[in-house]
C-alpha cells in the first residue's frame, strides 16, 4: 500500500512516522509539494513537485500520480487544500483511493473562522469571541466587554499567516477596507491547550483523544507541550466532535479562561503538535493504514500525563 501526502512542507517527522508504519506492510510514502525546497519531500520514499493547489491542472496531476504510484490513500497537511480534496473525494474513491478528509461541510466550517465561531455558539460550546464587523468590535471595547489588544487575522487563514496584534483604534484603520476578509478576536492571555483526536473512518467512533498544554508556539504550530489529563477539557472536546462529526485526524485549540475553556480553532488534519501524541502511543498513522485496508480501529490505550515534547531544528543541503 502506498500513500500520497500533499503539501508536506517541513513536516519531516510525520513523513518518517508514515514510512515506519508502511514499511511493515511493504508500502511507501509519496510526498508532494509545489515548492522544491520543502524539506519533507526529501525524506519520503518518492517525491514529486506539483502545481499549486489553485492551478486548474492540480487535481488531474494528482490523479496521474495515483495511477503512477498505485496510491491507495491521500491526505494533505495544509488547511487550504482540505476543501479542494473534500470536493473530489467521491471521484477518487470510485477509483479505489481513499482521501483522508471529512466531508466538505465539516472542512468549510473549520476553515472559515467566523463560521467556526457560529458553529460553536449554535452547539453550546464556548468560543473565543469573534467579530467580522469592526464597528461591533469598537462598540464592545467602548462598553468594556472586551479590551485591547485585539488579534486581527484572515477569515480564511492558516499557520498564523497574516495575523496582526493591534493595541489601539489607530492601528485597526488598515483593516477597514481591502479585498482580504478579516476577523477580530480579543487577545487571550490564558493558558493554551490542544487536543489531537482521531475519528475512525469506518466506525465513525472516536478512538483517540490526546490532551496537551502548550508551552511555546512557533509559526502557528506547537513547539513545546506537556501531556495533560483534564476531564472537563475532554468533555468539551467530545461534545465538539459529537456536534461536528469529523473523520480522521483533527486538531483542536482552546484557551483556559476564568469562565472555563474557550475553543479558538478546529483543524481537520494532522496538527503540528501531533508528534507528542504519536510518541505517547497515540498512533493515528497506523489508524489511517488500518482504515484504508478496510479495518476499523478500537479505542487506543491510555497515555502518561506530564511528558514534555520539545521540537528542535535540523539542517539539510539539497
């Protein structure tokens, strides 16, 4: 069995995890990216430089790769590509290729940060306050409902690209007009937590919930984290999953506030901090392989609280 991983970027360790598991059954990892300097390309068994995901030939190119390398499963590591893959899921599955992504409804709720906020409120899950109208932001600042600083981010964004911290009304002026749609959120100064979960593609049951407290972030990804067990946070995560009905790996970010946990983002893919979960025995990679082979997974065993994950840099010359 061979698996195609798209938009691999610098996710070297995740590629290595897939190689380790696929080697056990004689499979290979094929990596794809539009950037020939994407480090993870050079750690796969096979790599291909592909068109950008917004190029009209992108999906036909993926289909050629699937035929060329006898691909049985496809996943992407970036948010903008998830909606595209979800929209062609049936086409690929007709050819016996499983795309590891939830249905498009789920992906679109997660990618649009204001729709995420609306979804959370509609389902009784506390969200981080989110605005799309600057006048509403200023009104709530005047009434002291929220305070500066304010986080301004693209409504459809990924990996902390385009995020700004503003400290006064004057600094908000540049975001009044323009083609880019923004959302506005109060800066959350509470502790940040994350959940890495896996929902079985066949049984639709949640098999893994790994909770962590984030110590440090870099470029929108968890750089250091501590494994935790918190029944209240777990209840929030389970309620969210029940309402959203995602499939496969999902990454959920929360802040701990005086009023409880507030969900900030939902990413229906491998999160940057998944490495911690994997090292603690929460093997989503093996789950995916089992599902592609037509085997449902059973709930995973427990993990040890208190372990600390620390990422570090490495260098390669191409």
